[in-house]
C-alpha cells in the first residue's frame, strides 16, 4: 500500500493521500480481541529484565522500539539502532539481549510478524502485499518467518482467525 502511494504521489496526490490515510487507519486501530491473538510486541519477561545490570535504559528500549515500528516497512540495521541509543554495535547487541531477552534481529522479526498478523485481520490484502508492507522480500519470506514464530502458515492462521477479522476490519 505504501508503495502504491509512493508511485501515485506525482501524478495523483489525492489518490496517494487516500492510500496513506487508509494505511494510517489500519495501523492505528486498537482492538483488545485482536491484540490478544497477536504475537506479543515484546518477549513476555521483558519487564522482569529492566533492572538487570548491563542492559539498556528504558529510554533506549523505547527509542529502539519506536524506530523499529516507524521503519518496519523498510530496512532496519543494527548499526542504525545502536546509533540511535549512542552505543557501539557490539555493546548495543549485548545490552539489548540482556534487556529484551532476544537479539535485535529477532525483535525486528517479532514486530514484522505481529504487523503481518494485524494486517491479515484488518485488511483483505493479499499475503504478498502484506509481506512487502512489513518489510519482507516476498510472500515466501513471510511464510517462513511466520511459520517459525506462530507455528502455522499465514494463510492457515488467517483462515483460523477470520471470524475476528469480519468484525475488526477497518472499512476505509
């Protein structure tokens, strides 16, 4: 959807604005029923890890999470994340794992799969488009990562939870 808006921007700004408005609506809808079936945004024990020596400060975790969410559709590098919190790459990776319980890469994958789940419930977009919107190369990439994290393919997951999507899909 973002790619369509970008391509449309020069010759039809109104259509591009409509694409962006729809994308914003899809990403900001909060529904507790939907949130309960998505992968957790953070590993479950992250709150227990906040005071562990050698980890990141809460402001650093928050900035990294905000950056990942903002740039989820594009490339996110460990170097950029480390720069945001003013640490060397190696120190950042170690401190992040201590604080969050998983590597920055696994955290990024978690967030991308969670976004894909949300889009599958809130839109009728094809999985190939959802994959691209989530920063993945193609539908096969989404399927591999999704199966590892969730335990089933995106298509099966979408079918199993379709009853939620009919009441939660944003009609924009």
